[in-house]
């Protein structure tokens, strides 16, 4: 009958599907077994290379970073296989080196995204897609705005507001970070001049400086000097923030660069203090104005005793050295209260305001100016 024939056809299709699924399962199992075997071999290679070598009586230690690509039916050419292995190798290096990584399609998507962002980033300044947001820095005892940190934002016509964590690392790899850095300094000085003219200027506007920018040497000092003069702003109201990792790369030449910045009148701050290297020698070697306690330490300051101890020590250290101290990433009144009790004079974070556009920052500055000076001020949450 027709019903029996249709039933038979259906059973055949089911059997075919089961057979196909079984084949896929077997292929996956074989791939897992193959990967496990490769992993054991690679671990052996890493361990062998980690053994010290004797060269002319000297003990030499080396490490290895390895990228692996699988040759499958979908691999079009040997060149593609080599490229995939290279991508996996770069990922191994990004993940800390002395390890191995297998290529995956996710790597291809990431590379395509990076290339696309890199292409779009070229000309973003000229197209007017970049802007600065500002996060208030406040006196913890009164809530008075004492400064603002300028933060770069990219308003992409298709992607929308691009997270800086996505495009800043790409800009650093491609060398575009220097152009972005110059935009930040120029725009921050232009905005500061506008606030000065309105009688609203905060005490200082801080800008972040990358390692490649800083290593540009005299060009950076000359550029800042020219921009502050052109904008008509006092250099003392501009602060350059350098992370601990950047400071640890500083040579004698760059030490002289910091001295020139201070001679110009520009302030220098240690950013993300407590998250970098353990050496504190740079604190006594260079002319800093402010120490910024990293938000990673502040986040658990009321819950983790060790965090609290480190933060208190950093605040005392800044006080002993005569350096201003500001805590980043304050999100709760309890964190703010702890910092006040520990002697930290300044802070910034979502408790006071999120980073906001220049127009909103202007409104906050105007609001603070119109309140009585002797009345404790609390910024309203923005965003």
C-alpha cells in the first residue's frame, strides 16, 4: 500500500541519517584522539626545550611557542595551512608564550575583525568620528570636582560606539596610536581652553599616554608644548598618565624626557598603580605629581583584607613622597568611606559619574560652581 511504502521510505531516511550521524561521531572521535596525541607530543617538545642547554660552559634557557594547524579536506592550499599555523603561533605568543595553540575558525574571524577595524580606523580623525568623554575626579571629602580624565571614544557610522578595548590594542599594533594620542592631547587642550573661558575649568585634565607615544621622545614634549601654547592653556593644568608597565620600559633617555615635561610645567601621574611590576624604584627616580590606585585593588577593598592593606600602604607611600593620591573605580559609598578613612584625598568612578560627553561634563562643572562652596557636594550618577 502507499502508506506502507511511505513508512518504508521514512525508515530508510532515518537509517541514512543515523548512518551519517554515526560517521560524524566517528570523525569527531578520531579528531579528538588525534588532538590528544598531538597535545602529548607538543608537551614533550616544550618540556625538552625547557631543559637548560650548555653553550661554551654557559647554561642557556629557552622557551617555545608553537602554532598548529590541521590539514583537512576543507584546507584549500599548503599556503593556507601555513597561514593558519602562523595565526595559531601568534595566539600562543599573545597568551603568554611558552605554550602551544591549535588553529580554529575563531582565529580567522578575529583576524578579519582586526583588519576591518584597522582599515576603518585609518582616517577616523579626519572624518570626525573620534571624540573625548570625560570622567570627573572629585575631592572625596566634599565631592568637589578637582579634575577630569579625558577618555577616547570612537563613534563609528556602522558599528556605533566602539569599545576602546577593541580598537586601542589594534592601533598600538599598527602604529596608529600616535595619531590617536595627538588627537586626544589636542582636543583635551581645546576643551580645557573652552572651560577656562567659561570660568568652569577643573584643576587638571588628564590624558593617557601609550608606550609608543612616550618613546617618541622629544617629539612628544615639543608637540605638547606647541599644543598648550596654541590652545592658550597653562601646562600645569594638563596631566600625562603613564602606567607602571610603561615606566618599567623607561631608559635614561626617557627619564630626561620626563624631566623636560616637568620643566614645561606638565604634571605626570602613575596610572593603575599596584597592577604592574613590583619594583618601586621609579617612584624615587622620576618627578610624579599624582599616584592613581588601580580599580582592581579598589573593587575588593571592603571585602578582601589583603586589598585593604595594599591600598592603605599605597596611600601612605604617596603621602610620604609628597605625591597626590587618587583612587580609580569607586562604585560604592562603602569604598569611598574606606578611602577617606585611609587618607585618600581624591577619587573617580561610577559612584560619582560615568565618563560623559563634553557637554554633560560642562553641565556637571556648572552645577558644582553654582553650589555653595562650604556645602558638601555629591555628584549625581550619570549614565
